[in-house]
């Protein structure tokens, strides 16, 4: 493999990076061409239009993670079962163009007969582990559907999804609270955020705590401008409350700074130290999968 | 007092009943004229148009509960603090027309510096207590904002709001689950409902359990037609999970049958027996408040 074209094709955006044989990022591109914008049968055309100069170079191998492998995506890549390591994922790639373009499978796990799934986050997890040189970790990938992941001996053992970002957006935009909250979220109000986290950590359910955003505003104990931060603290605190974390246990936060900073603040209330990895975890993860593939008997040259 | 015109004026509907001096309901009327449909300054006009024949009769006293007493309503009736009994409420009526039309105040309570409020449910609570001849009870008033109420010696000691109905609607209409759920809720699928309740009772947060509606559908373990009932079980089960109910403790459910039936099913999983009271609790409650007022030195004739 001369170059790797690493692609993260999600629901709402399409990101790509060109990596050299050592995994170094040479160039990056982002397009507002998430899979929801692509009509069925048009994935190859969109892909070519976005990355044509890179794909033309001889010896470029392309690996795609994310929702492009879902039923609504380019080619469906069935979920790989947990526990799973890099080798398992590399073995279950789905080829769009044999030897040239492949799609990374998502992962699934199950607990008490309830399945859970991810697509794209598995790549970030393995990238983050390599960047931090870890083989055992608890990782959190905040977002619309936040993931808590447990890795042991470099294999993903189990993970859990929380609809944290989506609940925030639902309450923010469509609930009775939307009438009170200002149009713009504004900068994070750290005190209001921490107040929301503290309440959620000591309460039983967001069904109850969410109403406090209304009553604190009604009795003028929180200004409207502080409510988005307070609500953000409530939902993130609710997610954290469910986790049996021991004091001193370390958590790896993977994602955009604006989100991982909030989780770091919230985890500080439980005295949990963090390490943070940015969105380049996806590139490193795709490079790690390509490397695992190269070293396998059926791998790419 | 010859007749009582009992009015429940909420956010989305306006209901009224004419009661004789013994509290018997003679006639009822319902209008799609919730306070959100009434422009400021037009409340008297709307009220007259809806109830004119009843108000013209000599000796008719009118008592209004619900959001008509909110800041956005006819006349603001400040919240009455808990613990509160019928006498406290009767003393804090706000008169629209002295001696003729009065608005029932809502209630407020506070725990750990977080206020909680209700408007209209207090009237249903006191009505339900009279109908069942109870002075001590735990009551649940399911709805958009569900209320759990503790009454001791005929005084409301404390209550808690859960945004259960609103969360259901948000998830149903605006979340990623909306794409999978059928357009119509259909009849209740009792098995799917119970499955949702059971999961919620043994889980830590709706942020996590809500995602199971998606994965169970993805792996074809629940048909799309069963998902609304399953989701309803998840949110109602989440509400119940937070309650420290002992087995055998009785709960009084107040409200429309379609909702109280679901709560009865869910509470059965915790072996909690129920008694149910319908929406006539509001009429009985308004009659009880009017009676408390009549017997006070400053009361109506």
C-alpha cells in the first residue's frame, strides 16, 4: 500500500484524509454529503466527485467507515460481533471494488437480550487506543448517540449507547422548554452546566430533572441565557450517573473538543480523570485496520 | 350557592360542568379553546360565549382551575405553597368578578432547592380523595407532565412532576425512532408494552433504553406495529422505576381510562394495586373547594 484514503462517511457529513504509508495525514477534505443526501445508486458517483484526484494515484487503497456501511448506505456491511479486535474487523471488511475500496463493518453486542450497535465509532476506538498506546481502557465517544466502550487486551468487549445528544436536541428544539430557552445556545455557562450535572448525578431520571429547567426559570432562579448549559449538564450528568465508575478510574474521551470538554467537566464531579483524543482518531483507526489487513494472508499488497 | 359552574381551563382545551347544590353534574361542555388559542384580553369574551346560558342563571357561582390561572391565562393566581389543604386553596382563590367568578391557584413545593409546580391537578386530587373517601394516599395523574402526589390527613404534602407524556411524544414524533414507528399508534400491544416496562424497571436511564426500540426493530425482534406500545412501556416504566413503592402499597390513578389502564398494567409488575378515578375528579374537586369557601367566614352565600 502506497497511500491510504481514509474515509468517515456518516449520516450528515463525508470526511476524507490521505495518509502516507506511515499513517501520516497528508491532506483532509470535508463535504456536506452525508449518506442522507445521497440517492440510492449514486454513492460511487458522489465518492468519485469528492475524492477523484486522490483515487487516481496509483497504489491508493480506500477504507470507509461509518453509515456508508448501513442498509441505507453504499454497500451493507453486516455488524461484526463483540468481543472484536482489529483482526476481526479486517477479516469482515466488505469490498466495493476488490483490492481497492472496502467498507468497515460496524459492531454489535448484546446484553439481557437487547442488542446494541455502532458504525464508525469502532474505528475511532481503535485509533484512540493506538494514539494513546493503550490495550485496556474505558472510552466514551460523546455525540447524538453517545457510546461507552470497554476494551480489554485490545479487543472491544462491550459497549452501550445513550441517546444523549439526541435528547438534548429534542428538549432544546421541540419540548415545552424550547419556549423558555434563548434562540442561540451561546458560550458554555460552566456554573449552570455543573449545577445540571450535580442534580442529574443525585436524581433518578431525566423525566423528572428536565422539568427543573422550567421551574428554575419560572421562579427566576436561572436566567434564560444559562438554561442551554444547565440542560446540557442535565443530560450529560444523566448519562454519567448510570456508569459504575470507581474514583480514580480513567476514562478516554474521543471526539470534538467542544463535547469532550463538557464530559471532562462532568466527570470531574465524580473525580474521574480523563485523557482526550480528537477526531483524528478516525484516521488512525482506519490506518490500523488497513495495517491489520496488509499483514494478513488475504490482505492488500 | 344555587349552582356551581365548574371549569377546567387547560392549555389545549376548555371543559365546563354545571353542578347542583349537592355536587351532582347536570350538564357538561367541552370546547377546543385552550388558553393557547385565546388572545390576551379575550378571556372574558371566550368564557361568556362558551358558558353564557349557565352564567345567566341567578345564583350561579363559577370556579375555574387549570392554566387559566397562569401568567399566560385570564388572571394570574399565584401558586399556593405545600403542604396545602382545601381550606388553603379556598383562601387563596383569585377573583375575576368578586363573589361570582374565581380562579383556583396552582400549588408549588420544593425539594433540594428545586421547585415544582402544578395547575389543575390539585383540584383533581382533592376531588379523587372525596370520591374515594380517603384522607391519606399516593396519587398519580398521568399525562404530558405526569404528577405523583402524597397526601396525608387530607393535605397535599409533596408532589413530583415527570415529563413522561412529553418525552413519549418527542421520541414518537421527532427522534430517530420516528422513522421506524408506524404513522398510527394503533391499539395497545400489551405484550410489547409490558416488555418495555420490564426493561425500564431494571435499567438505569431512558437515554439507554430508548435506543433498544431502534435495535430491536433493526434485528427484527419487534415488529414496527408493536414499537409505539413498547416505547410507551419504556417511558411509563422509567417513571415507575423512580418510585420507592412497597409491595402492597396502594396507588390512586386519576385521569382518562386510556392512560390509567397503562399505569395499572405497569404497576402490576411491581405488585402495586390501584384504584382508578376518571376525569369527573375535576368537577368533584371544584365542588369541594366551593364548599370549603361557602363554609368560611369570607365565603360565598
